[in-house]
C-alpha cells in the first residue's frame, strides 16, 4: 500500500469521525433541550399540585377522589366464585379533616363462577361408600345377608342329599 492510499484512508476516517461527532453533538443538544422542557413541565405540574393542595387546606370544603379495586370470593369445595369491583371513591374534607367515610362509585363489576366436577364426583363416591358401610351394619341388611347365606346353605344341603 502506498502513502497516497494510507492518506486517503486516514482522511476518510477523520471525515467520518468529524461527521459522526457533529451528528451526535446535534442529537445530544436536542436531547438536552427536550430534557429541560420535560423538567420544566414536571416542575410546573408539581407547583400546580402544591398550590391546589394548599388551597384545599385553606378552603372549608374539598373533595378528594381516588380509584379503588376490591376483590371478593373464595375457593370453595365444589366451586370457585370470585367477584371484582372496580371504580372510584370520593371523600369530603372540611378544613383538611375527613367528614364521612369515603363513598364508592363502582364503574365495573366482574364476576366468575367455576364448578369443579372432579370434587363433586369425589364427594358423591365418598357418600355412596359411607352409605354402603352404614347399610352393612343395619340389622335389616344383616338379616337379609344372613337369609341369603341360610338359603344357599339349605340349597347346598339339598343338593348333597343331607336332608
């Protein structure tokens, strides 16, 4: 490679670096301006909020609103029942002191109910097994079982010719 080619390469690298520097400097300055604008907006909003809060403290009557979400329900043995209530609450303040409890305004109520068929089948099977075990201990069922055994014993004796 000759000196002239190395010179062209160095010139190209230098011009590329200079161009990149200029583009990045312009980008950085535009980002700094944008950041300053956002900081100014945030400061303005914070000051407005503080002014409103001070006015609310000074005024006799103010209302504060805030969102809420309440979930109810439980996972029962046979079914899972859930309910969610979404809305907002507002509360009245006099001289910065709450007067009453917060009042709820539901916007949306979501509910879900799901039946668990496996648990129902399990409960039915347990019930049938329990009834069967109780029935075996009942005197009428025991007499019926012993009558069956006696009848089969008589049949066996007659078939052997013992009678």
